[in-house]
C-alpha cells in the first residue's frame, strides 16, 4: 500500500514543505519519492498502485530516462554490428539519427559518413522523460509535435518505429513492462505526400543519350529501359544478365555505404525483359569494359568495385544533363532537369504506354504491392483501359 505524508523543514531561507510518497513493490522492495505538490504525489501513487496491481511496475523506470534507454539501444546495435549481424552502417546511421535528432536531441550531431550536415534542431524531444512517465498520450503528443514541425508522415512513422524498438529493448533490460509506442498511428492529411510521378519526356531522354559519352551511354540506356533502382543498378553482375534471351535478374542491392545485400523485399526479386536495342548496347559495353567475368559488376567504378552514386552523379550524370540542356536550348526547346531516379520513372511510364497490365508493371518494378504501383503511376494508365477493366468486372459479377 502506498502512503503520502507531508514533510516540513526549516533552514536559513525559511520554512519548506514537500510531499513524500512511500510504497513497497511486489518483491518487497521499499521506495520513496518526494514531490513539491501534493497532487503530483497523489498522481504518482495512483500510477504506482495500478502498475503494482497489474504486475507492470519496474522500480528503475522511475529514475531511468528515455535518453538512457536510447544509449542502451545504441550499444546493442553497435554490438550486433560488430558481430556481423544484420545491422548495416546505413541502418545504424538512420536509427541513431532518429534517436539523437528527434527522440532525445543532442547538441552533438550524429556523424554520418559522406553527409556534411545531418543535425536536425528539433525542439520537442522527449529524451529527458522518465520511463515511468512515458505514456501513450506522451508518445501521441511527440508524434503531433513531429508533424507540426513539418516532419513527413513516412519519416514520423520511421521515428516512432525506432522509439518502439528502443522501448522494446528497455523491456528486455527489465526497465519497462509495456511498450507504449506500439500501435501509435500516424495519419496524414488527405492527399498529403502524394507520390504520383511525372517522368521525363522521350525527347529529354533522347537528348541525354545523344550527348552522353560512349562509356556512359549504356548506363543511361539500361537504367531508362530496365527501371531498376540505383541501389540495384550498382549491384548487377554479368551473371545476372542473359544477353541471349534478353533479360536481367534483380536479386541484390547496394546501400549508401556500398555494402551489398539482398533486395529489401521479396517483391524486389524479379526478372525484367530487355529489348533488343538495349541488349545490343550491353554487348558493346561488355567489349569496352575491363571487367567482364560472370562475377564482375556490370557498372563498376574504375577499379571494378561498387560505384559511388554521389560521385557518379557529380562527375558524370550532372555534366551530361548540362550538355543536353545546352543542346535543347540551341534548338529553342526547354530542358527540365531530373534526377537519376527519374530514369526508373521513365522506364515504368514506357511499360504503361506499351499496354502492360498494372500487375505486370508492379512485378517488373519490384513494388511490394499493386497499391504502390497505382498510387504512384495510376494516373499514367489510359482511363479507357480502366473503364474496360471495370466493365469486364461488372459484366462477370453482375451481368448474369
């Protein structure tokens, strides 16, 4: 049973009083907490009695902050990474970025290789909150503060996911009994974060291919035809290409640290057909390349290792775009700049234009679901095709 008593004492500055909460946990351990206000002591007593009654009370939760729980989780990740477990440097950077930029902001920014400034000055972190005081309501407010600060729905979900894993680790350390971050939803505004894309035009792609160097031309053509992600592009080896049949098998990817791994999801494992003109370009490229063994990378750096995407963009891709823009300007045409990922959008748009079904487009693109394909590219499918599909469904289901 928890009890509260008033404590009064005097010193040179005058008479003071406080409210002392005394209670015993389920294991017989005695605890004492002091509060300036009686209502705070009463609220804590109610909370403690409820936790003890449910068996969820953890003594250390009253003195351990969320910041400490984050530090503990970072140590766990470092240990797992050192053991060679599935904690890539990229994942480690992302998670620690969530913790020290948002959850428990620190004055010292996380060090991220290759990125100059990853320090986010978020003012509503909850790192100093004691685990015992961390409620679902507090996590909900943290979520709302993130959204009010302009953090996207996707990033907010990722941050809350990291918070949930921090608390799950705290449960493993016997600091907590309940993960209050689990199940906290993040809902965006209507049409927020719409991912519908506008791919580059055929004229723009043709202009880029025309001014590309002999060695870079196959890179652009393959990316604009296969629709592979940049992470997948740099992991393709000659053994993944069947130049007789005309196809590429996607089964690996490279992260920003140039570590190779399997594709992110099962849907990413796929085989994409390649047109005859693309195969011809790849054959020419193989004759030019120094690295042609089955185990060699198709698009490596100068020493045969994984190319740095950042370096490739700065050194080759952007100058190529500049030349294409200059040529189109001479012709009195406007060139709208685009990123490397837009080549994937272009490839998918050509599949849709060619009449491939949404399900086939999903498969070739490696999307996790048809919903993803339609959310991003549904507006590119001919509306009359949609009508025909609906007519067919209605006829089969309701026309009998």
